């Protein structure tokens, strides 16, 4: 996936650090003099067949899951070739580079400018996000970085699929937090001057870190996206719905020591709304308590109570579900509101 072709240039590589600037020489470079790099991913089962010449050196990248950087297993390791390979191989490697007086090193995350403002994510981020894998300079005016992308949820393509989803779809899922990004093994080569600023990206490991990041403006990732299969990695699933948690929303934990399950708020509210609808509304309409098919709560395809009742969990203790009857002409303001206990769907104990 090519997000951006950098059109700026650079100058003055030093022995260890490449420097970038808008020199008069760089401004005189024509588009034809700037290399256009691409990434080829050979077929791991038959790499020579996937590379027409059969002689290009195949390299391996330990993607976003490189242990000394990300701290997780390397299931995203992949082979790649930078094209044109003869140009890339001839460029001198560096450990870092300077642009606008700011130093960037291999392994660091960064913000890069996004030119197409039509695709700015809904949360207002106007920059791409990536990590630097390698730095090379062709000459005094051209410094480039091999990088791997991190995705804002809104950037996920239409072919993206999460385990268990019936159909692939683009964009954000309900469990993605406001400051959450998705790590990927999608590579690119960009001009070093297209990199704007450092980015602090935290890895939230749900298996070892029980609680999500608490810093309000901290960018974090916990999920990966494999560009080869367009599959999102499976997250820790919980609650009766077996879906991941959204770290921006608080979960409710059962007080029973033998249970201790975590639940989404709506997964506790919906069954209660279904029960109240069954007991107080549906049975009166039919004149009996005959089954209406709504007692299964979240499993019900249609939710007839949605047009009659709404509910929310009060955050103060003791926890209670506040239910409001929104039907027109039913009671006055006070009579339309009631409180119900919060019950654990698994052990049937009251949650305090």
C-alpha cells in the first residue's frame, strides 16, 4: 500500500546521520532525477518465481513484531525486495537522519504529512503514522527511509476482516478507542523530509496489562493488521457477547470471587430492558405472558423494546440500571423512570 510519494529532497549525509534541507541544489532536482521506490513481496513458497530476474537479493523484515521494539511474537515476519534494487542497494545506510533540526533514528515512530485531506480520519488526525526500519542516502540531496505503517482505524481498507465477521468491511470497529492505532507489516519507502515529528506509541498487551492506557492523549496499539491477508489479529474477547473491550468505555466486573467476569454496559442493560418489556408491556398487549421471543436479549434479531424503553447504568454506588419509558402518553415524568438491580448474566449474582 503506497500512502505517500515524498517529493521533497535532502542534502549532506554525514558519517552516521543523514541531514535533510531545502538547498538550492535540491530545489533544482527534476522529478525524473528522484527515484521512485516500490516494495515487492516475494512468494515465500517460490521466491525466485515471483521475482522475474531471479537474481534480486531477498531481505527479511521482522515487521511490527520485532521483539526488541514491540515485545511480541514475530508472526508477521516477511520477505521483501526494494525496487529498483540496484539503486536501493547502492545507497549508503545510516543509523539516523536530521530534518529541520530534528533527529530521527531507526526503530522510532513518527508522524508524516497526509496530503489527501479527503481521507483524514474522523478523529481529526491529519498525519500518517509509521515506524522507521532503515535509513539510506543516494547522494547529498536524497535521503530515504524504509518504514512500516501503523493505521488509524478509519484507514482500514474495505477488504479488512476480523475473525468471526461474516463479511469484510472498512474502517473502525466498536472496540477501537479514540487514540488507538493498528500496527501492520505494510512497508514503504518515503523521502525523509516527509517525516514531520516524533510519535510516542505505546503497546497495550491485554494479556499482561489488565487495564488500558490511562493517559488521555497517549497513542497506543494492541491489534495488528496483516496486509497480505487483510486480517486483523484476534483480541481478548470477554463478556457474554464474546467481543473485545473499548478502552474508552468502562467495563463492569462481577463481585462474585468465583466469577469475576467483565461485561460491557450495554450487555447488562439490554437483557434487563428485554425482561421489563416482556413482563410489563408485551404481556399486557397480548393479555398473557406468552413468549414473545424477546427474553434472549442480545440474541434477539429485532428489539421491540427499543421503541419503548431506554436504559443506562448509574455510575454511583450501588450500581443500578435506570430505565425510562419513552412511549408517548404513558404516565408522567416520575412514573416513567424505574431502577433495576444489575445482575451478572453468568452467575446470576447482584453486582454492587
